[in-house]
């Protein structure tokens, strides 16, 4: 069987303002065979979208081999098309003109491309909307235009960047089903599909293989073959077992003891730790919900009850673990003693516990407090920490990480922050 | 909604309906008019031989037509410049570093400056023909129009969302296709808005560019501008009134026939529809839409457009390459480019300063600085007075949706109407009551630039979320507290935008407002505007260069020290999303 995509030892890093390399993807190896649908699953910031863009030819790799049908990828290939999370339709073109655009780029004559576009529009179930503008359509219909635009050029490989995540549950189900039908009944000539998602169920419904990404820097942590016939029944025992397996793969590192886990944490967390983008109120909300359970909680169950997808759930869990309010392993999670007492505390106690924990476990906050304490007048500009963080992150990410730290510390009343001047201080506001 | 299968080739029946006739007549008439105007413009001419400008109102329609034609030609050149230079700056980071600041500076050069340096060259280029002065006039109008368009286009291109750019790349559009299918449509609403502003701004300089008074030359091109010039020189109040009426009609027509339909058309380019935005109306569009003719024409246009966008020679097998531009040749070219820029900068500084100081001493220099300071004070006063008058009125109008809807087109119209036309009337008053020109020239500047503040204050007030007003009412926030905590911070971003536009216009207006005349009377205010005008007329180019140079420096200082910080403050702290 021939491979559509071959990736060997791929590395990708971006440069920050000072020219230092920030690694995004490390040592990624991947193949996509003919007739396969592969899902790239991971938390946000794990580099899975970057990997998709490297395969698309939109972004060059830093090192390693990236081959499409045996030839290195140097730019967007004509045989590869892409579906975007945000649809990326041209709002000034009608549905028909949007679908025609790819054919126009191939230099096809006007009448011919019109016929082909109308065929694609009919196939995806959009007939009657040819002359509509995208903004007249609902999100689901817009994404159908996105699919028609991608499929009209008869792509050999279809790439999809979280294609259903901007849609509501029912619409996403519907569109997913239609795509699988086109694929299963060979109504399209496409030989392979590679897609990025952060929805575990979606990955298990659609893919033949799921590749699970870990972050910082991104690499493939685990691979899972889904051996189920289409259409897949989401309530079946085997389906649930696959979902559980994914959760387990995402939380546990096989064979790691508690001590090893602590050691890893101590080693890996420094100022360069990428604080998850979590609001304190979200975290507390999760704690209260978890406090209602007496023992270990099954993560898929928790996710379903709180309507959280993994992009929301895993950063929360990571934060709980970081602050030692909870422990997660093998697809389960459990509150620690500190976590329980935090959930039961009143407002003032809550702030005290929270303050103690972030000061102890978040090196960045520890560092800021230390600097402020050491200063005369107990005042420091945020610039100082931003420059420091930019050694490890891009400018935007550095700002985000610092904003998160400030947000947590303000809640804990560790220090005050003035938006206009960017000064952090021990003083209370006037 | 009516279902139209417009992609079907047959089926469309071209039965004539009465609206076709009306549209046909209107459009043919427009063609004939434009053609006639063009033939009038290429008549032979010798320097020194005066062209007769008649003050008989009968000639006004033809003069008006010729002026409009010049404006439109200038607009065509402005668009070309915008497309080429704007996209060059947006696509090459090397070009960006040079082009954007350059446009910033060019924008601060008063329009008269461009006239004085190019007029002799253009006349020499076409000896014995009116084409020379014509080109000069069009060039001056071009310089009044182009800069904000080019900058706006560049900024639009820089803000195309990443996913749209990626989609275009994935579809393998050629650069040419991408330009017409993605970049121009994306920039269109903003571009049209800037074109409208540019047209308004260039009306003001019509007199200046048609009745060319440089170095004691007196060239008058047939047009409304020259008509006004002569009316002022002869002190003919009737002619001025006729000119005002003619101008009123011209601007009204071009607003209704051109810009309203264009804005209506551009709505489809907007990325998202604002929730409470009403579709704008344009009766001319409605007339055209009722015709079969339009459908037929749009078919032809889409065919032409298709042929143009998919033109053969751009279609060589295009394959984008990701390899960075680290080719040796490329790097050398870049290095050469920067060297060239550096040499040019040094060369210009030397030439410019030697040119000025070859005849002028420090005394002249300080005198000119004093003049510029006086003009700067006038600009500040203009902004203060306009704000005190128009902010409360604008808020009042903006709070009343019906009134705002009524007022918006009127204010737009006022902004488009060249204030210079009212100047003669004001001068008559100054003459009659023996007023001080040093003070009242400020009033003249206000007349031209106040509308931008009013316009933006209305827009800001009416676009504030209604919940904020409800909340203020709920907490019983009233009086000064309401102004201080609710409305002034709320409209601040809009106000700053308006003030920046007003200030930019005001600097240019000092040229025409600080030196005014009526019949044999001429009033010159103490300021750099009158300084530049006077020495342009008498042909003392050293002083003209000094005046223009100082004005540029001041405009740029204003921008860097006041407007940029204010704008950033507005964007970061006061922008309501």
C-alpha cells in the first residue's frame, strides 16, 4: 500500500523577537496511507495545527523530511485541499463563486467550472443557495460551502482543521455523517483525510487512527487504532471503551509511579512553564462539582456532565494538578486534601488557601512576589517580567502567560496591578 | 427572496421595460457629456495668452463638467497609485519600511507645494498645448486625494484575516487572482470611504489647481475653480452665488449618482453585518435594478471581469514556494535597495538645506518658525472651538436615532462641500465690519474642518451600546457626571478619529484661509499658510521650500506627540467592543 504522507523526524521552531528558537514540534513521525482517515488529537498549543499547516505546505518545517507521495512538500500542492475551522469563505463572493475559486485558480474555463461547481454544491446538499452570500447562511451551511470548495477540485488528500468545532452539536453531527457517507460510498475521489480535533468522541467517530499529541513541545504521545465499522454507534460498549482508552492515554504516562510524577513536575516547571489559560472562577467551579463525588471520578463522565471538551477540561486538570488540588491518572481524577478543604472554605479562607498554593507551586508568581518584596516602594513594572518570559515564549504567549499569573495573584491578593501604568505593587488601590 | 438562476445561460429574456429607457438615456447622456468635456480640454494654448473665463452662469454646467472630469481622472490615477504602492508596501517588509513613512510625510506637504514645484515641468512637457496645465491640475488634485487612500489600502491588506490568506494559498490562486478576488474586495469598504473623503478634500483645492498662480504666471483652465477665482477677483457677488449653486448641484449629483450606489454595492464586501445596521438606500441603484439593461450589463461586466482576472499571461503554471528569500541575488538586491534609500536621504537633506540657506539667513528661518507657530495656534484654536460647539450638539443628535439618520447625510454633504466657496461671503463681512483677519481666519478654517468632528461624534454616540445608557439612567447618573463618566469616554475613540481628520484638513486649509481676497482687497493673516501662498505667487521658491518644510515638520510633530498617543489610548482603553 502506498503512503500519501510520510513524515520523519520533523522539528519545528519559531523565532522570538530576540532570535531565540522556540520549539513547537519535536521529532514527529507520521504516515498516512491510502484509504485512511487519521485524527490529530491534542490540547490547544500542542502544535497539531502547525503540523497540519506544514503538511498543507503553508508553513515550512525547520528540519526533517515531509513527503507527499514521495516528493518533498515545498508549498501548497494542487492535489491537497483544506477545510478551515472558521470556514474562511470570501464574504464578497456568492456560494457559487466561492466554490468556483479553486477551479478558477487552475485556469479552468468559465462554463466548465460553473458546471463542476454546481455538481459539488448539489453533492454537499446546498442546491438552491448558489446565489446566496455566505453571511446569509447559518454556520453549518457555511461549512458545507467550505467542504464543497475543498472537494470540487477532486483533492487527493483532504486536510481539515477542527472542521466541526465552530458548529453546534446537532449541526456538527449532521455534517460529519454526510462527510462519512460521501467517503464510505466513494462518491469523492479523495484517497486520504487528515484532521485536527480536540473532541475525543469526534476523533473516535471519524478516524481509523487517532494520534494523541502532548504539548511543550508537541510530539506524538500515543497512537490508537479504531477498529470499528461505520457508522459507529456512540452508545455501544466498544465505542465507550475506545473513548476511555483515549482519556487514559492523555492523562497517564504508562508505568509512572507517584514519586516519578512528582519528580517530573519538579524538573519540568520553571519560569518557562506555560501557565494554562484558566480563570480562577472556572477552577473553583470545577472543584465544587468534583467535591460532590466521594472517590475517583471517571474523566469522560466528568467531561460529559460539565459539557467540557478536552480543550477546556485538560487545562483545568493540568492546573488542579499543578496546584496540587487534585491528582489525575489512568483516565480518572481525584481531589487531594487541599482540594477538598478549598472547596469547603468560605470566601476569605478560600483566598488564603489559593494564595498559599499558587505561591508555592507557580514559579512565575513566586518570582514576581520575590522581586516586589525586594524592591524599595514595593513596585515593579510588568515589562521586566515580560522580557524575561519572551526568552521562552512568543511575545503574544508571554503576554498571555503573564496576564494569567496576574489574574490569579490579584484574586489571591498577593499583589495589585495597575492597567494604565503596568505597575505591580503591594499597595492597595487609592 | 426571489430565486434567480443567474448561472443559466439561456432563459433570461431581454424584454424591454420603461426603466431601461430611462437608464439608457441617463447613461448615454453621461457618456456624451464626458466626451465633450474631454475635447474641450485638449485645445491649443500659449503661455501668457489668457484663456477667457466667462462669468455668465450659462457656462457653469460646462465648467462644472470639466472640473468633475479632472477630479475623476485624478481619482483614476490615485487608484492606480493606491493599488500598486499600497500592495507593494503590504507585501514587502523592505518596501514597507520606506513607503509608509514616506507617505506619512508626503501627506503632510501642503497641496500648494506640489503645484509650485511641478507646474513649470508639466508646461514644458507639452509645449503649446493645454495638456501641460491640465496635467498639472490633475496632478495637484491627485496629491490631494491619494495619500489616505494608499495608507488605508495598505492597512486593509495588513489586516486580512489569516484564515482567508491561508485559504487563498491553499486554492493556489495566482498573485494576480488573489489581488482581485481577495485583497481588493477585502479592502473595498474602507477604500470607498477613503475615496469619498479624498474627493471632498480635493474639491477645496479646485480653485487653487485650476487657476494656477505660480511665479507670477496666470494660467486659468476652464472649470468651476477658475470661475470662482475670477468672480472673487472681480468682486462679483452674483457670480459667487451662481458658483455656490452650481457646486451644490454638482456635489449633490455625484453623491447621489456615484457614491451612494457605490456604498450600497460595497455592503456585500463587509465582513460581518452589524446587528443593528440598516442597509443604506440609493435610489439610483433602485432605478438601475429595475432594468433588464442592468442585468445584461452585469452579465457583460462579469464576463469582462472574469477575462481580466483570469487573463492568460498570469497563468503560467504557478506554484508557490516556501523557500525563504535567501537567494544570493535577492539579498544583494535588498542591500542595494537600502543603500539607494540611504544615499537618496543624505542627498536630499544636503540639497534641500543648501537650496534654502543659499539665499536665506537665520533671521528668515526664525521668522518662518514664528509664522508656523502662529498657524499651529490657529489649528489648536480650531479644534477647541469646533469641539466646544459640536460635541454637545453631536451628542444630542446621536442620542436621537431619527434625528441622527436625518443628520448624517446632511453632515456628510457639508463636509464634501468646499468651504472655500463660502470664504468670499465671509470676507465681505470682514471687510464690512473691519474685523481682524488674524483672528477671523481661524473661523474660516473652522468652517472647513468642523464637520469631521460633528460627524464622528454623532457616529460615536449612536453606536454606543444601549445598555450603557440604560445602566446610567438606572443608577441616576446625570448632569456633569454623565458627561464625565459616560458619554465623553464612550465617544472618545470616535472623537479622536474626527479630530485627527479635522487637524489634517485644517493644516491644508491654512493655505487658502490665511490669504483671502475680494475684488481689490487682499487680507493676509500672520501665518505660514499665507507665507507659502504669497511667495508661491511671487515665485520665491527658497521661501516656499522653507515654509513647506516647516509645515511638514510641525504636522509630523503633531502626529507623533499628540495624535498617535491619543489614538493608542483610545484604542486600548476606550474602545467598546
